[in-house]
């Protein structure tokens, strides 16, 4: 069995459900220290993070990722135990196989191979690893980046190992992500008996037209890199559960996934203006989950496209689809950021799995990116 599959299995065997790391970073640190990396542990509250760097005064290439995984779900629905990695044919099963312990193993092995061929590269190498990507994302990559920024330690290029591919490793590279903005709306009414509506005020009735207008609104047209901004109601609640009580308040949670054609401030202003126009008595709290980012060109995109063609024989599609990733914390520092990883068809599902062949090819792609950057300098 190849070295990348063996390392992936070792990582899967550690049950690192958010925010637990379960020894994954220690295993990675041992491998990195053996090839010259300085290891810095950053422990913030309940989250273990690792910043590892080889070199101190050159442009910095960083592999970024997370050791935490989502809960397994019902164990009886798994064909094999989720934390006992099992290879059947060309498929490796286990929680985190695709998201993203396979990528972490591929990064480590690619780095080891690259340094065997280029022991004194023209750029520094770094790893930013967290155990808080699948959770509240408060004490993970965000805090590490804040620490690095405070001491003016910059990342030049960054590959995030999120499972970006659709059908075959490398067919899709995420060169950006949409922003995410959540609103928690409370519409206030007056509770009462349904038989005496004149003595109450139903907030559901009051808000219905406004919510319909929000759902039908065209926020922007998107652009060449991003689809149009979308608005979705994620949760809605009112009432006591009794059929004879008019509710006194309505709670609505909604989310924008927005393009670079809109800003969070513009969306907030438009929502507030619409609610005011409908004369609602309300309060509204906002959570900005992440800004949109885009690496539309530059040396990293060029190196990644060339590397994938070199290994796989095709050029990837550059996309910004999907949810958020920790790239949203790294890109605002000025770093070029792309996401490249295995296929995402089974992530967060029972029987999560990854193709053994894809992981071996991904390792070659990571190594080829490093080589392309080395040759470009």
C-alpha cells in the first residue's frame, strides 16, 4: 500500500470530531519536523492549531486544512466502522477520507517528495492546520491568521485541501468562494386568542408579504466568476403549538450567499429598507460568516492548472461554487488562494469514501504545483 494511503489511514483512525484533534496534528508535526519544519502549536480555547514553517525570509507557500471531522451519524448505516479505515477495491472508507484527511496525507507526502528533489527551494513552505473548520470556526484558522498578521507574517500562495473535485481528482479547482451573511429576524406582534383577532396582532400575517418579496428579489446578476447572489430562508418559527393562539412573535433565520457584485453592507441596507417599507415592528441581528474572495489569475492559478494537466492530462474548471471554506480567512491578507482536493460526492455522509487512485494522483498534483512554482522563480 502506498505511503499516502497508509498516512490517510493513520489519520482516519483518530476520531477527531470537532473540535477534537485526537493526535492528528502531532502525527503530521512529526513528519514535518523530520524534513526541517519548525512547529508552532497555537492552542486557542478548545481548538488545537498548528503553524509549521520551513524557512524564514522567502515567499511562503502554505498548505491549509483541518483535522476535525463531522459526527458519524447512525453507526448502523455504515458498511464499515467510520474510524476503522477500510480499503475495498480502489475505495478507502472512513470518516474524513474525503473531507479532508486524504488531502492532509497527500500534502505531507507531496512535501516530502518535493524536498527530496529540491532540498533548498526558492520559497518557504508552511502548513496551517486547525481542528475547528467543521465547527464554529472561531478559534481555528481565523485566530491563527490574526496571530500571523499581528507579527506581519504573510502567506504568498495557499492551497486549501477541501474536496473540490466532482468526478475525478483535479477536474474542479475552487479559485474563490461566495460570501455568507446570516440574518436573524424577530417580528413582533401581540399574542391573543384566534377567536378575537381584533385584540391581537399576528406577526406571521404582517411579515408574509415582506418575506415573499425578499424571496423574489433579484439582488445582483453575478459576474463571470460568481453566480447571482441568492437569498434563502433557513428556519422559521412562530406560535405556542396550540391551534387557538395567535403567536406573539415570528422568528426567521435567512442566509445570503453573495457575489463580489454586492457587499454585506448593501444587502443589509436593502433588507432593512424593505422591512421598513412593510411597516413591521422588528429587530434584526446579522452575522457575517465570510467575505467573498477570488484568485482569478496569478502564479498560483497558473501553477495549479499546469500541474493538473501534467498529472491528469486535462485542464481543470475554475469555479466559485459551494459553501464557505477557511480560504475566506486567508485570502483577505493578500494571499493567492485556491482549493484543490478529492471528489466531494460523499463528504458529510455515512460511508464517506475516497478513491485510492485519486489520492495518489492528488499527491502528484500537489508536488507538481510546488515544482511549477519553483521553476517559475
